[in-house]
C-alpha cells in the first residue's frame, strides 16, 4: 500500500485541495483519506488510481 500526500493527490488529479475535500463529502465512491495525525493526512494511491480509472470509463 503506497500512501500519497494531498499535494500529490492534487498533482495526479488536477483538482484543488478545496474540491478534493468537497468531493469527499459529496461522492460516496471518492477515495477517503487516512488520518495519521491531526496534521498528517495521506491517501491510498491505488484507491486514487481506481477512482481516476472509473471516471475514464464513464467519460
């Protein structure tokens, strides 16, 4: 399991940080972060990749 930062998530998707947090609450299939500490949040890279692939299949 490879964990990525929010900054890396932004780079992979082109979404802003605000949009990522909005999508987290709005879309149930959106990848959820892993909270390591109050100031450290990571995302499972494979979950992000699967989400991107699912979007490509729909588009």
